[in-house]
């Protein structure tokens, strides 16, 4: 017992000193609260401590979440210049079925300052200050434009989430343990995500003009590589950027820090491998469905059979199949259209199919196979129209295929192992170049959706390494 | 109001705690839920002074409170959506930055103030299946668009 204690104490003491040094080096993130009394961070409504958050009012709990997120980020990034964040809970746009949860971003962008890796590229204010080692825009907040011009970034959140007229039935979860009940929104995960945008995770790209707000291209865009055009986003003409910004599955991040960590953070890619005929044999990309069982490494193999539901458009599988004997034990091939994906796959399942492939009905991209049906027990995937047509053209001679996770490729990366950036087409559907692609599996903090399986408290996945690529000195780097 | 997270106090505190816990044979755990020291100073909220463009266009759908089914929004709801969006833009950006480059106070750096077009927005919607969906989009106009079109888009995605 005595020997055990004598060994333990030095270990803990050293750990304490290391932690002390770590905290001493933490970057200060200062909040500039803009809420009026009684509102937002000043909401005095009583609250019960939840998930490690000991705040006794709604306002206190909100502050605790923000400060926790600030500590997390402050320990990861290095700057000897304080980072000031304008933050508040103004009334944001919402109705019963949808709401703006929040907004965030750099307040200003800079170039031409000392110590930048590229003097001809723009940096967000927080990173620019960190590199220059002085505040490029010192002084109290300048509210000439409403947004405090001397702060580094802003984070606004919606205080009314969960109210009857604002995403009714939902609400913020203020715990610090990522243990939000179903339907609630984890404020901590949201904060971690929004802080990343404010600290530089932004293309700073003006979509209306395909430029960078009149500034030089952003440092972020230096690492955006278009596999089709064979060039980085910053070196493109505005017309080329207009094409590249919607070049789905072709826009990747080429920063070395991220790329080196991709294999450790992404899993095997779901694919459809055509085994025969030899003329079309090979691996094809797919998009998995949100329902039914996930694909496995072993996968399932069968002959591909086009469905027939006996209607005017028989390949939609919107009605019970009339060619069940042919489909049974095989993989059903279905066309997108008219009814829900779950209806299609369920009809295939009822006919005895072991899997289903849904062919897109537009030339671009994959069918987004959303929906929920717990009674569906067969896996299903979506393929592009081109892939579907290729398979159909060979059905007469028989097509045998395997639906499986392919460990030779990574889910969310290109074939060279570079992570995809989110660039859906059409752009107007809500795209952004400032996120990783939704194909990334497991989910990443900086995908365009905050998923329930994210735990930024315990893992930074590919988040910090991207900050390192754009120039941040981070924990563990000199 | 301003709250400062003072990391400068934590090194001393953690060192003391660490030694104390070490003597007790207890590993020092991450104390994430403890509130950080705070200091508050006054900072007035921005006052709207100029209207911003932001009228609602395009497909809009609403969800029936009772059935959860999609339905067309009423004229009153449309008006409300429009007003809310205008109000948000006015409060967040009472004066839209000119986005013209300016020289920094060090006399060598150049800067541009960003506007609503550059902000990242988190948008939550309840889909036809009743599930919550959260998307992130760039720009206030994009956020508005996804809010006013998502229900329809989601409906398309289901087929």
C-alpha cells in the first residue's frame, strides 16, 4: 500500500503540473453579451441543474454551456490575443415547423498582416490576430454596422426554440454531457460547431458573385481542391468557382494535417460491386438509406432483378410486386418516383428481396433516401441515374452484385483518401462549402447536420486538424 | 455586458487541487461543469436603424399542429414569416457593412467587415416523418430559403 502511494503521488503531481501549464497556455475567449436584462443570457427563469450544468437559471445554464465550449476551444488553439465573441439570444426567424437555431461567423477578414503563411490570402479576424500577435482591430466594440466591428466573431442563438410557435415540441438541452432527450437540441454541440465557424472554418465565399467579398481568396479556399478542374478553389476564376461550388463529390480538402488523419476518422465506404457481367464489373458509389439495416463488410450478394408492380410505371414499386418469384432471394432494382422510399423498399422486402437498389430519376447525384420504417429489415442503397442505366442495360444477360462496406475506400473521402467537402447540387438547396460532406461515416462535428452521435467533448475527429491546416497553432504544435 | 473567462486563475487553483488530490490518492478529473469566474460590464444591444431586404419568396409549407401533415400556410402565417425574417435581419444587421476593403490601424493590414451573407446559419426543421433535422447553411438568404423550402424539399427527398 505504501509503495503504491509513493508511486501514485508523483504521477498525479506531474499530471497536475502539466494540466496547470496547459491551462496557463489556454487562449482567452471573452464573451461580449448583448442581451438586454431578463433576456437570453440574462433570463432569470429558474432551471434545474442538468447533465453537469449547475446553473440555477436558464441564463446561467446558457452561460455555462458557452464557457464550457470556450474552455474546450481555448485549450486547443493558441493565441496571445484575446478572442472576443459577440453573443446573444435575439429573436430569430422561426415557425412551428422550422427555425433558425443560430448563426455564427467571423466579423471581419484580414490580409497583409505579419506572420501569415500567405500574405495574398484572407484570414478570419481571430486567426489573423493570432498570427500577427497583436489585435488588428483593437478597442471597444464598434457598432457602426450593428455587428461589433472590433470583436472577432459572433454567435447568435434562438431563445424561443420549443415554444408553440417556434419548432414546437423541441427545445435546447443545456447539459454538458451530450445526453439530450429525443427531439431536444444539444446546445453544447451546437456551440462547438458554431465556434469553429467563428474561428476560421469558413470559405468566406460570396456565392452571389463567386468571389471573396472583394478580398483576396480565403486561406480556407487554398485547401479546397476540385478533382474535376484539377485546381484549388482560390486559383479559380469566378466562373470556375460557380461550377466547382456544386461539383458534388469532387470537391475535397487537401490540407496535409487533415488528410493524414482521414484514415483514422472515417470508416469503410458503402458501395455496390458488380461482379458480373465482366463488361460492367467494378465498384460503384452509393448513398445509403436512413432506414433499414446498415451494410456490413461481408455484405450481401445476389442477382439484380428489375421490379414490376403491375402499374403503368411498373418499376416504381409503389404497389405490391407482381414479379415476386423473380425478386425473391435477389436484389430488387427500383426506380425513384411517385411514392416514398420506404414504400418501395417495403414492397421489395414483402416480395422476398434480400436488398434493394433505388435508381435516381435525375442526372445529378444520388437519391436522398430519407424516411423511417422500423419494419424494414433489408438494406437498401441509392445509385446515380448513370449507374442504374448501366445495370438495366445488362439485365438481359444477368447482373450479379454485392452491396457491402468496402474497406478499400473510405466513407466521405475520394479515392485518394481526401475528405469530401459538402457541395450539393443545386446550390440553392442549402449547400455550404464550409462543412465536411454528409457521406462521412462516422459523423463528424463539422458536417452540415448536428447528429445525436456527436460527442465533441471527447473527440475532435477532423476538426482541429483543419484549423491547423489553415494556420492555427494548436495543442501539441509549436 | 461582457463576461471574461479568466484562465489566469485556474493554474493556481488546479495546482492546489492536484496536490491535494494526489495526497488523497484520487485522480484529478476534468471539472468541466464548474462555472468559470465571470465579470460583467455594460454593453448596449444594437439598435435597428435601417431596414434590410429579405422578403419571403418561393415555396412555403407548414405543418398542421394536430395531424402533423403538410399543408399550405395561411396568408397570416406567410405574413408572419416575412415579418419575422425582416425583424431578424434588422436586429442582426441594422446597417449592412459596405464590404469595401479598409486599411487596418497598423497601417499595413487590410480588412473587410463581413455581413449576413457570410454567416453560417443552423436551421432546424421538423420533417414529414416528425423527426428533427438540423442543417447548416451559409448566408441569411440561404437560411431563409432552406426554412421556406425544406418541407417541400424533404418531401421530394422521400420519393
